[in-house]
């Protein structure tokens, strides 16, 4: 057993573990879909190496040095646990609509993460985005209504909406969404929103396509009738935006204002009003606070160890200086 621990505590194994970790991190930058276990394996190896070293060397278990090494071991284990349970995703939510888990694009998920994100709920309100001169995005204020709450919560790029540990942050991805109503002959009216490309990033390309329930292929262009301010600060909002919706059906173009309707052979398309949509980044990692605590304990342990060493050296230094 002692021989096994000596092998596991080898400094060469430490170097190999760090080299493997660096290699995996670099590879992950070029291969985002790399398996989570590829990141966890070097962390587990380093944790095992450190645990064996602590068991074999009593000096690593005493005083500030002991606190530092135990904190470092906890940090490695927590980092591995975080990779196994993390979640990353992105989603677009239309104004006056509800968060729909079916629309979430999962960009990263640990193998031990469950499906709690599919039970999250909130309703999207309006939003405002401040721009500095030169169309440089500044602050974003997006309103989110939670069930049972009387006031909305404000979400931004650095102000999270936290739901069951999941953190929602706004992104530069946002735009307008015409609310359309379709009524087939003799049928009930159906409503839906049409997400236009991100604005003002694609202000020159506000176009979209949709096929009506009767199979009619329609193309849409949204013409924002307010020029983008280039030289002054301004605020982009979903309120009072003058916009004209151009609809092309069977090669013929029609211009619709809010409330306007287009009669087609098998139904009527109505442009109700202009809404907005907001893009969110979703992040979940239950180890963030424990990782911070472990890091602070490690720094405290190292400071304690160095302070004691300096205290032991101080009398000798005073004698030399005298």
C-alpha cells in the first residue's frame, strides 16, 4: 500500500497531470464539443496525486501549509464536480411570451446534470438597450415577470435572473418580432410572432420567411422608419417603434401597418403590432461559491505558512543587521 501511495504522490505524476490539463484546455478551445470527461480526467488525476502526497508527507498536513493543500484538494474536486454538473445554453424569448425550454439551444451540459431547466418559468416583458456614440452597446435592461410576483425583475449583461440556480444573462442578440394573426376561412384565429434578425446588427437585413398553414409561402421585410443615430447616445426600445411590414405573396408585395390585414385565397393575415425578442445566455454551476471559499482558504493557509516562516527568520535577520 505504501509503495502504491509513493507512486501516486510522485512529482512526475504531478507534472504529467498539469501537462494533460493544459493540453485538454487548449484542445477544448478548438473543439468545443469535447467530452466533459476529457476535462475531468486530469483534475481527478491531480486530486489523487495531491491526496497521496498529503497522506505520505506529514509536513503537508500541518499548519498553514496543511490548510493550503487541503483547500487545493477541495478546489480540484469541486472543479471536476462542476464540469460534471454544469449547464450552458442560449435561448430567444419573445415579448409577452413565456420562456420555452423546447427553444433552448444547449451549448454545454455535464453528464450528471438533470433536466431541471425544463421546469423553469418566466414571462418576457419589454427591454431597453443604451447605445453610446458610434452605435456601441452599453447597458441592457430586460424585464422578466415571474409567477406570483407583482413587479418584474430587471436582467442585464451582468445582472442575472436566477431561477433554481440557473443564471440568465442578456446578450447582444435581440431584435423585433411582428405579432401576426392568421385566420383560415371558417376557422379560429391563430397568433404567433416572427423573429426578425438581430437589430441593429442586421438593420439592413430585416427579412424572414414563413409558410402559412394552407401552404402559402410568404416573405417578410420589416422596415424600421427611424434612422439609427450614429453620432449621439440613444436608447433602443420596443416601445413606439415606427415600422412597416412588407409581405410578399405569390410575387406581389403588400405593405402593412399595425392593424392592417392581407386577404389571401384561403385565409387572412393580420399584422397586429410590433413586439421585441431578447436573447439570453443560460449558465449553471453549483460549485462557484464553494470554489471561491476553497480559493480564499488556500490563500489564507499560504499566507499563514509564509508569515510563520518570516517570523522564524526575523530574529536571525535582526542579528545579522546588528
